[in-house]
C-alpha cells in the first residue's frame, strides 16, 4: 500500500503544479484579449498572431488543466446517490468509473488522435494565416497531453479507491471495539 500511496501522491502533486501554472494563462488570455480589442477598436490595428494566441491559451487552460480539475473534483458529476453514500460506496463508484469509462475513453482519444498529431508534426504544421502562429503541431499535441494527464489522474483516483476499499477506516475500527 505505501507504493500506491506514493504513486498517487506523485501524480496528484504533478497535476496540482501543472494546474496552478496553467491557471495563470487565464489572466494572460484575458489581458491579451483586452489588448486586441483596444488595438482594433481604438487604434484600428489588428494582430492575427495575438488573436491566435488567445486560442492557444484557451486550449492550454482546458486541455492541460483538466487533470488538475479532476484532482480537485471540479468536473460535472451527477451525484443523486453518490452525495449521501459512504466512503466505501463512493470508492466503488469511482473505481468503476475510472476503470470502465475514463481510462478507456482517454486511451481511445490517444489511439485516434495519434496519427492526426503525428501528421501535424511530420509537416511542422503552422497557421493558415501568414502572420499567424506557426505551431499548430504544438497545439494539436495538447490532445495527447490531455489524455496522458487524465489517465494519470484516473490511476491516482483508482489507487485511492483501492486503498479505501482494502484498508478499514479509523472510524470503523473505533466502532468495533
């Protein structure tokens, strides 16, 4: 069990650090959007690169930050029965969900997007606009990063669920005595 705890803790720390770093892109994205609007409507100047950077930052926030959101239980959940359940029941539901839904879906995303991302890297795909960001291949790579971080966080959740199911809680021990 110490190994599971160590792996889970490492994954949680990784996604936490990544999520905290990525959160700064929200402030940067809003600032650049403000600058783009002022440039366009006050000074009549446009910048395709700045407009595309907003798309890149948006993708980074949502794709790279998804593992952090999962770590902090921030994704939408239908919890009609889950909310009132005991920790063991919650652990069974979560373990079932990550094992039969989350990990398989992320593996499918990896499987089907790998050729798409590889082809983009092969030609060093860039923006269709001449003054745009010439790194579309990096943008597409975020799909792979998303799947990897989500799988890692799912494994962390699974490890915690297994520990909850195997190790009796301290409250149960007190009730037995």
